[in-house]
């Protein structure tokens, strides 16, 4: 087995930085940069047409015209109008046109700061993170009171990385930038940034983020306390009779992983002991939203900060539980305040909040390592088994064929269906190492996440292709990249696959549960952090632990053997199916959660 050459990785990263500086030439060069027109007097007469500019990333916009079906030219009367147009293009997946709209807006209205922020975010989504930071830095110098520009200049992280060396470089730079941001940014400016961004991508570097999360969490608490001092004070426990008033807050009370994982806990609440308040900060309304509303005594859909704060304050909760802290800015802002004597976080985004206002982290026994408390600023609570309640899903019949997904019956299909930003370059070699032993291997990826644009997907595939080439293999012979799939098609893909290859550093959660429900063997290797141990915990719960590897060498060996031995795969499938009864309809966690609530409040029935 060939392991990563870290010296070569460092060299590649240095070259990548040089390439980035070369690409930045189109922004810096006085002959090509759009910034050359950004004087106080606005654009100069005779500005050349966009399509005439060359160099680096500028070619992305070559020949792009604004789509008059989206907006009338008469409405483009200020910079915000161009911002809205760029946003529309972005939502429609037309990233080149979105960048073009921003570019034109900046030329015509150089005094609109949000155009710079939108351009930085677009560049970031397209995989040009260094350009995005540079552009945001230019805007931040010009508009120092705009919080999102300050954040984008220092704290944007790549969606996918080129090498292990880049991961560490970006992490070190993030730590320095965070220290500067928290020590030098005025609180009103920081509040603007907190309304737009979280540390979401930091957690995908595969390291213990406690120190960085705590640093930002304390700062965010100070910022929010300065804005709302009336909601920053501790709330004493209230001794009273009646039901415990428990609030659950989420941005994802719709068809989403967070809903699917935690709906059962809310649904199985003992309503004779608990009064359930659900707060929904999202906008999508579907059947899942109706299910949450049905198992709530009080349900609120509020997506503005002040309105949500006022409702939470009015409801006088005993306990407030956040399902997905770190995924969405509004709930992070709320969590930095105090609306209940006891505030908890579930593991919808499995990392410590770092907030001094979150008292408990509600995790589980099977996913956490022995030293898990070292990873949390909150007091860790280990609920039994997986810590959730999963209703038994209906059986799924196979109605599609491999050809529907561009696969053949002879292929050995390894399903690699995590968000692409979960895959760290340090472990790219696992795929060609398996392919060497299983020539019929097809590694099937699903480029489905909202941040996985076509450009980022291309960047990822190019990175993996270089690793295959180092093994003397052509990646095109082994890689299959599918677009985002409807859930029904995703289930069919699980039924048609041979092996599920778990991601390193951040394992599958709901995707692993989907695979298990289809009897698909999972190869996984648990790491030090809870977010890398979810698949292993699921396998442990159903008693199918033979495919849990202790290290990378075992991972490759297990995956290769499964690819070569169909009888072994069938045996594991039978083992999985027979163990599923231990997974579904497990009431031990809802019961344990009730006992926990009773232990931390002074409410008597």
C-alpha cells in the first residue's frame, strides 16, 4: 500500500499558492482588474466590454450576458439591484452569470459594499477561496464597518482542499484571523458577520475544534449580550408544579437530515410530563413540518432575530434544546443568549458550540469515545445507545437497474455518497489502493450538497485523479459522479450498490442509516471525535461489527475483500437485516431524556 507523501504534498501546496497568485493577476493587474475603475468618481468613460478581459478567473465570465428574463434592465438602478440579480443567478446555479452581474454592478456602483461581499461568496462557491479572501479584503478596507466583509477576508475556508498541507495551512491562518477578529472587531460590526456566517466549514478539517469554538463562542456571547442585555442574564430554576416546559429550536423542520434524526425524540416525548414548544426558523413548509407541528403543544415559525427572541422570552421555558447549532447563523445568535435556566445542544451538527450559554451536550453512549468530555465546553450527557428514536421505515422494493445510474452488472459498486467537503485529501489514496485489488471497482459519488457547485466538484475530481495517477491508474476508469438525486433514487442506488465506503474524519450519519436499511455493508474506521464514529456506532448497535476497521490498512483490506467476495457481501447483508430490530423503535433514549430533564429542573408533576 502506498501512503501519502507529505513532503510532496507540501510542494504541491506551495505550487497551488503560486497558481492562486497567478490567477489573482486578473484582479491585481492594472490593465485587467475591474478594481481599476473603483475611484470615487465611479467608472471611467470607455470601459471595455466584460468579454474583452483576459487572464485567470476572468475567463469564467467570457461571453456571459445578463438574462433579461430574470430582471428588466430598467430595474437595475443601484448596486443592491445588481446584488439581487447576482443572488438570483446564484440560486439558479448560473454562477458565471452571477459573477458577471456582480462585476458590472461594482463597475457602475462602486460604493455598494454588499456587491463586494456577494462577489467574494461567489468566488468561494466556485472554488476560488484565495481570490474570494482577496476580494473581500479589498472591500473590507474600503468599507470597514461591513461585518461580512471582515469575516470573509479572514475566516473563509475552502470547501474542498488540494492537499493535507493546505488543510493545516488554512487552519493555522483561520486561528490567527479568528484571534484578530475577536480582539479587534467592534461588536456592532461583528454582529453583522454573525448574522451571515458560522464556523461551519471549520469542523470538516477533522480536528478537535474546542479551543477555536470556545474562543468564538465567548466572543459571540459578548456581542449578543451587548445588543440584548435583557436576554443575557442567567435565569434561575423555577420551583413549581406542572409539566416541564421544553423548547426545541431548529432551522430544519422540513425534509432534512436534522428532521429525520431527531423527529422521533420529539414525537416520543411523554406529553403527560412535558409541554413541548417547537420553534422553526426556516421557511420551507412540507409534510415534515406538519409532523413537527402535530407533536408540539405550541409551534412557531419565526425567522427574524427579534421576533424569535421575544417569543422565547414570553414562553418562560424550563429547558431550551438546539437541534443543529453551527449550521445556521440565526440559531447561533439565539444560543448566545439565555432564554431558559437550562440550555442544551443536540448533535445535528456534531461539534461543541463553545458557547458559555449552552449547559449540556446531549450525545450518546455508542458514538462517544471515553475521553469525549475533552471535546466539549458543555457538560456531556450520554443518552443510551444512539441517543435517538428511529421509527421503522417501510421496505423499499428494487425497481431500477444499474444502467439507470450509468453502471453495469459487472461493476463492483462502492458507494461514496457523503458531501464532497467531508473527504479530506489525506485519505484520497484509499480509493486507488482498493482499485488496485478490485479492477472492476466503481466509486460512485453524489455531488448533492448546496455548497458543492460544478466547479468545486471538478476541483475535487481533479484532486482525486492526481492520486489515482500516482498509483498508475486512470481515475476515469473508476470514478462515477452523479448529481443530487431524489430520495427514492438514492434508496435505489443503495439497493444496487455492493459496498458503502464511509468517509474519514466525519462519518456518515443519516446516509449510513439509509444504507443499513437497504442491507448495504458499511466499511468504516472510527476516529477520535464523535463525528467520525457515527457509522461504527450504528454497526455496533445492530451487531455487525466485522467491517469496522482499526486503521487505514484494515479499511483497504476489508473493502477489497468485500469487492472480491460476493458471498461475503451476502452474508453481511443477512447479518445487517437481522440486526435491524435493535435499531428501530428504541424507546430507551426518549425515556432517558425525560429523566435527564427531571433531574435538571425543579418542576414537580
